[in-house]
């Protein structure tokens, strides 16, 4: 069973209000990207936002990450946004020489990847999220609801 991320709940409440209920879906395995949207509610009446969450430890690739986002778009009319967790990659880099540059390079890669698809996006360390920055980046996905 997947545990609810306290940061995910904080982000959902910040974007959608205190009464927001968070629903986490299981991770999607490589090769199963085309089925990622199965079971998603079709419209905003049921779900206000689909937030595709990725780890910055991975390099964004059209063959899997792009197919995953495409499947989510096909499955639902609900607004879609991208959140990239910088924490795991930052921890992996540690105090290595050039770590800050490598983390910034990965952040730019993910931001460009989502931007090319016209998706609101943010990169944040989910262990210590800057909720104001997340809200500013993802609010466009919600239009007037934010």
C-alpha cells in the first residue's frame, strides 16, 4: 500500500482548499504508460486536478514520460500539471563537485519537457516544499478555480 505524502496533501490543500481530498494512484510501470489514465474520472466535476508526479532522478523521455502524460490527457478532461520531486536526485548528488549545476540542469530538462507539452509545472523538493512557489507555478492549471 502506498502511504499518503504529507507534502502532496499540503500542496492539494494549498491549491484547492482545506476540504480537498487527495487520491493517490499507484505508480505506473515502464511499458504500461498507455494505460496510465485508466479509471481516471472523465471530468472536473469529479476531480479538480491531475498532478503527474515524477522524480528528478530520471531524465525525461518522450518514450515513457511523454506517453504517460499523453495517456492522462486522453483519459480525462481534467486539468493536468506536472510536479517533479528534486529531493531524491539532490540526495543522490550529495556534496559532489558540480552537484548544484547538475540539479539545475535536470530541473531545466523537466521544465522544458513539460513546457513543450503546454503543461503547468514545478520542480520542488517534496521533503521541504515551498508551497507558495508550487501554488504560483500550478495555479494556471486550475484557471479561475485557483
